[in-house]
C-alpha cells in the first residue's frame, strides 16, 4: 500500500482565494481513502482578484505574462506552506485558475505555468487537467466526479457549490455530472458592490424579498434547457446573468434573496429529475454549503425525501483541492481520472501534464 503525500491547489470561479490542502491518499482493498491533514487559505488581494477576473480580456502577451506570474505566485505560496508542514510532500497537484473555458471552440486555459510552479516550489507538479479532455471533444468539466465516485460513493448525489453549482451521480453504471448553473458567483458579485467579501450565513439574503420578475428571467435562461453533458463559466455569467442582475430594481438584499431561491430551484429540479429511489442522500460541499440561508432554502426545495448532508467544514472548503490531489495520483499511476460519461468526450482519459523542477 503506497500512501501519497500531496499538496493540492485549487482556485475557483468564486475568486475568493487559493485553497491549499495537504492530503494523504492511498488505495486499500480496492477502495481509495484519504485524510486532509492540513489546510491553508490565501485570500486574493483586490489587485490579484481583478487581474484574474479580467484575464479573459487581456492581450495574448499580457495573458502569457499573467500565466507566468501566477505560476511564480503559486510556487511561492506552496513553498511557504510546505515549510510550515512537519511532513514530506511528494508532489503538487495544481488546478490553476481558469481564464478561458469555451469547450465548444476547443478552448480551455488554466493560469499558473506548471514548469514555473515546479521551479519555484522545488517540487514535481501535476497540472492542466482539462485540456486533454477538450482535445477529445469533451467539456473539460466538471472534473470532481471521479473523486465523488472513488471517495464518496455512499452518497446518491454529490453537489458542489463554488462559483458554479455542479452535480454528480451514478446512472445505469455510469457517472453522470454537469454544471447546473450558479452558486456563489452572483452572490459575490452583489456583496462586492456592498464592500463585503461575502454574505455571512446568508443573513442579508434572508432579510430580502422575492423579486418575481428577476426570478422568472433567471429561470428562463437558455442554459438550463440544454442537455448534459454541459458546463458553464464566467463568460456566461458576465454575458447573460449580470445584465439581468443590474437591470433589476430591487435592493441588493432582494437580489441576493431571489438569486438563492433561483439557485435552489434549479438544483432541486436537477436532483428530482434524476432521483430513482424513495429516499436519497445528497452531499453538499463548497462555499455555498456554509451559507445557512442557502442550505435552509435548498432543503425546503428538495423536500423530505432528499437528505441534505453537510459535512465538516474542512471537507466543505477543501474537497476540490482533495480531488485534484487524487487526480494527480491517478495520473501518475496511469489510471483514468477524467470520465467521458461526465464530459461527453470520445473516451475516458488519464489527464494532466507533469513537470519536474529545473535550474535549482
């Protein structure tokens, strides 16, 4: 039994910062196991957040520079965290930060140059987990379902609430997953206008009232009618959702209240559509699972036959970093880590680029 000691790095669409999780991962009796040993969260400065958020608008030269600069920054943060750890790290698994995601055009790009990250940290790096799947005509997303299948198989549904909401479940012996729509991205868009990094426990959203016109327009967005496999990202949010939020006449609290109800209606609709048992267990992770009003509203929309399970906070916050650590392990073992049943690619793949430190 080999126990891998991996530092997983994750930066999501919510743009709140870098999640770092030092994980032990091992396979025993045909089952994968894990321990999240130590974690660290590095909030983005306003400058860094704006730089990453606007990366889609940069020239090719400026985008390439950001790719390198962010790789250096990731390497520096990794090195500092590893210095704080009392244990050895075998390698780094880096998701990077997605700047472009248009799989229909064969394009996906994760910022954070893997070679520079390896050079700066002094550790082997596995990164760029999406490109191979997109080259195989897949969506390149979502990727977390391989972890849902191997690490959280006791749940009927696994829901992640980062900037985007995505769902994962087994159907006819295949893992199915797709991006439902939004989670924290529109909430953060509004709270940042108020000078808040987030709405703690959804208190502001709870105090608001329903904007029925905004709810109707949000629920009518074309994306929700598309069949899976499907994925979405910041481009869709900026082009289709922000104009609806900005045009709404209610208060910011009303908008937050309405958006949470909208999110929960879309999530509940997806789960009910695929529920085949009288009783189901749903695991909710990601930042949205820490928003009490979000969770109360979701349980209400799900009804009594879906048990909403909210795990300990360390798993809520660092599940994605854990799963990318697992994906790196699978990549180095030459095993499938991206499922075509999830992404719509022509085949499963063993994805990720591997870099070794040089010049140190």
